[in-house]
C-alpha cells in the first residue's frame, strides 16, 4: 500500500485514476442499467475480497454487513438477512429479522483498500421487512417516499450540499488533539492540507463522486470540498460516501476529520448549505426558472421557498439534529438564523445565488443555509422536499425578499419587518417537529417516535450536564 504522503499530485496521476475508473467502474455503463453480471465482473476485475452491504441508521450513522466476495452473487440474487433489533430506530427484539436489498447502481470499490490484501467494495442497500415491504424506519425509504410525491407532480428534486469540516491531529490513541493548521480563508502558503484535500478529491473521484471545488475555509483547520449536484437520492448516497471517504483518507494520514457543527467557541462552525432545484420530468427543463420572475425564479420556486420558511423550526430538528448544532446557529452572529430570503443577502435563511445570465435557465436554484453536516442526508433532503411541496400544493406565497443587512437590525426592527428566527436549541426544534404534521408526516410515525425519544434523551443529558465553563464561572459562589 502506497502512503498518501509519498504519492505525487500531478496531472498524470489524475489521468491514471480516471482511466482506471473508466475501465473498472460504472463509467462504461449507464447507472440505471447496471446488473448482477456487471457487478460480478467488476468485482473480479478489481480482485475484490469483501463487500460492505451499507445502510444508514436514523441518525445518519453508516452501518454495514460485510460479506466475502464468494457470497456476492447470492446477495445480489437473494439479498442479505440481518438482525435489526440493535440498530438505533429500527425494530424490537421480537421483530429482529430484516433484510438488505442492494441497489446495484451503487457498487464501487473503496479506494483506500485497493492496494491491500482485503480489497473491499460496497453496495448501498434498502432495508426490508420479512414480508417484502420496505422498512418504514429506513431513512433511504423516507426520502424515496417524498421523491415519489414530487414525481407525481412531474418533477425531479435536485440537491447540491456544500460540506465544511475540520481536520485535527491525533495522539497515540488516535484521538483528536489539535487543529491541523493555522491557515484562513483560501490561504495557500500557510495551508498544510493542500495535498490532503487533493488526495481526498482523488478518492472521491474513484468513488464516482465528481468534485467541483476544494479550499481552506475561514477557521483554522477548517476546509470545504464541493461535489456535483444531482437528483436527491443519488446525492444523499454521495453525501454519505463523501463523509466516509474523507474520514478514511484523514485516518490514513494520521488525522481526524470531523463534521461536528461547532468544535470551537468564537470560531466559525461547519455548515452544509444545500442548493435545491426542480427538473421537469417531461423535458428536463428547470422548473425553478422564470425569466420574468423575482431573481429569475418561477412562482413554483417561490411557493417552494414559502413552504420551507413556514416549516423551518420543525425542519431544524432534522437538518440541525444535535445539541452542538445550535452553538453555530446563534442570533447576533454571522449565522443563517433569520427566516427570510433574498439574493445578495447572506444573512437570510434562503439565498438565491447569482447566475451567469447565459446559464440562468439551467442553473437557477435556491440555497438553504442553515443545515449542518451532522444531519442524516436522506432525512434532511426528505424534510426539505416535504416542506417545499407543502408550499407548492397549497399555493403558499413567499414574503417579499429582503436585501437589508438583517444582522444590523435590532429586535424591534426585525419584529417590524416580521422576521423570525430558526429554533434556538434542540429542544425547541424537536417540540416543533412533534407539532408539525407536514414534517412529522414526512418522517412517518415509526421513525418520528424513535427520533423524538432519542433526541429528548440527548437534550436531557445535555441540560443536566455540568460543564467546565460552569465550574469556572460559579465555583466561588
């Protein structure tokens, strides 16, 4: 196995990687037409020894049942049975039997295993009950159910998340210790992670994830890598694979990659801004575009915005799902907490990116700015779509866009303009979720009940915990 630190970073290497990808991956097959024989041949070509049958729990934690390659054909034909009773949000012990049905379009070899003795591939799977029905607590199924709603209206939902993350050095025990560098936004000379991000990009490329941009972010040790948008299901699969890949590459280089929303007081947190648009199934055109509309957005897009603004506090429970999320979403700081929309206004919750006029018809979209990378991508996209569809189906009208600097407004001025904020903490968010029929309904009662119970437990643990800050602040009282 060649250490990343000794690999070159040249155009030749990039070309070799892509040549290998074309020869031994889906690059030579249309994704929708991949079959069992193709997968078996690719496994043989790549000398695969093991296959991870991957799925997600309700919190977005990646799980897998690993099978030896000689069981792959049987798994592709008859699926893989497993015990779901120990997975967060799945079934009770007396309902343990479930099976994984692989999505054949998701087969790929994990790049960091290719030069070893345990070459491993993966297949992303859907979770099923013994009677052959989809498991209603499977986050991938929850997203599929919302995508079907959009399809019935004639639309495909496209998403493009922007992931921010931190790199830490590690101690001898492999635990995160200190930020990896002291660089800042777009820095080059002080950025110690230039090659690390490029090796991450190579690995993502081999995974079939097309990287569009990579750079150092604002905070020390903070980075961003963006990949190409696509339909929401494929993008959610890619987002899950993205986090796995970055963590694996970082670990190989003696580092720890974290997607924690706010690792440090007083420094920028990590977000996951999500770009969204609709394509018309009949002709592939952009349903969010209207040359005559406000900022080039159609009325349908503006109703979609109205739905997301209406349901944002319930959505927060899913797109900002941990206690730490709300250390990033703080009123009075440069955080996307204001329930408003605009174009030049980065202080608003939803922004309409400026588009080159020549590309506007194809690229017009909206950007939801408050999600963070601790979210489960499947559930995040599902509730974002459910909220938008509620706006469309009920003909909601978006309020007038705001182009003032909301961060500069005081409380009275915000109230005068009708500007509210996102949920202030996890408890407010999960209570909003409990009382929102649209977002709760998008999750389904099974997943909601498990999610709500787990998050209430998390909140109780947090509010009862005595922190180091409290000890320093109050010990002398």
